[in-house]
C-alpha cells in the first residue's frame, strides 16, 4: 500500500553502499523507520530530501516487513540549525525526545508541528535556545497526556503567591502557605506564568513570551526535570547539549 505524506527526518543510517534506513516523523503515519533504496548516489535528490532534519514530501509504501520511501521532495532543510554546535545539539535532543513520545501508525500532527516550529525558530534565531527547549519539552509532555496541574495551589486553590512550589512527581503546584517541607521545587511566579502560557495557550502563541536569561534557564531546568521524571529516561543527546552549553 502506498501513501503520500510529509515528514521530518530524525535519524539516518547507511545500509550497505547504496541504501539507508531513516527514522521519520510523518504527519499521517506517526514515527516510521523506512528504507530509502538507491539513496547514496552523488547529487541524488532523494538522498538530500531524506537527510537529517530535512522536512519533505514523501511517497511511502509498506511491504510485508518494512516501509520503503521511493520518492522524496525537500520542503525545508533548516540550514540555520547547522550553523553552530549549540543549535544542532539542541535539535538532536529535541528530536530524540519526540522519538521517545511519538508512536508508530498513529497520526503525529501535533508533535510534527511542535518540532517543525522549534527547528524553524532555532534555525532563524527567533527565540533563545533555552526558550525553545522549555516550550518543546512542556508542550510535548502535554501532547503525551502529562499536562501538569498548573491552574492554582493544589491544596487551597490560591492562584498566585510570590513563590510557588512544584511537586514534579505528581505534576502539581502549591502556594507558599501550603508547600510544607517535602522536596518541592521553588518557582518564582514569573516561571509559573510561563509554564501556564506554554501549557494553556493556543499553539500559535506558545513561543511568544519574554523573560530574562536567568529566568529562562530556570524555566528550561524545570521543564527538563518534569519531562525526564515522566519518561524515566536519560538522553545522551541532552548530556551532550549540556556539555556544549557548559551547564553542569
Ligand atoms: Zn495553598
């Protein structure tokens, strides 16, 4: 069966001299591992259209055991991502994160839109990398069904206090009067507002907010801790990104 879809290439491996195997996040069929036959020729358009982080229109068919991409037309190659190590290493981590959340054979429109926008803004320097990281991590968690309860204090319903406290494991907030002594993360109210913005806004608005750099670092720290606690997984690409940024 043959389908036409569009997808973002998240991984490529050479298979022999002429073929390759790619992992692609497709709009209609979710995360696919597919063979690209005869992709390795010089000046082969199919090769560049199925290269790492290329977003392409694809013709895919399914055999008994595998998927095969027989045609590919590039739509966007995100040149700007390749400009510096920080951007490319963040793109690699975000790509690995989405690969661990998306499923095969399930429409992945929301994950695809999130990753395409993050790659676009990262490649064009529209927002700081830490902002793009925080938005992608928290919104991906929400798409996956891990939306934290951010509306108000879990115990007394207080909407805002100067500092609020997050229980990462249960994904709930406490105000400063109810926090008690358990191991909670203190968050300045500006961070709480940013988390709410990312989780609750319409998609078109989720990236657009302004914060000081130090607050952005705190935001990206908490979104990272939150998604990692939900997935119970470490990412080598995240360790590498941290090394590149000099984050301990
Ligand atoms: Zn309270």
